[in-house]
C-alpha cells in the first residue's frame, strides 16, 4: 500500500487495521478485526464496489458493511467514502 506523507494508519493484509500514533502501533480491537472483514472490505472499496455488492461478496449485511466502512474512515482519518475509495484504490 502506498503511504501518503501524513498517513499514520494502514490496513494489514489479514484484515487488521493498525493505528500508529505518538505511543506507537496499536491494533484496533473490535468486532470487525475479530471477524477478519476489514481487509476484504477495504480491498473491495478500492475496486469500486458499492455496499450491496460488498455485502453479497462477503456474505454480510449492507449495514455491517456501512459500519465497517465507518470504522475504516475514522481510523484512517479520512473525510468521506470518496476519499477512502481513492485511498484504497491507490493501494491496489
């Protein structure tokens, strides 16, 4: 994944979202990490899929996909879904 100079966070291939800050790397412990869907959803967003298509592909509900997308947006400090899609597609 290509990093921008201000990036402090990234998604590992295993679906774990890592957050780097002043105290170093900290793994985000949440339901999404435990189920292993962060990485697959992140990659699907980078491919330009919408929530419905991602949900079908990963056997999730659209609401779960939306909630996971919100987590990713928050921890990558991105403004909106469009910025997330651009960011994820650059990493593909």
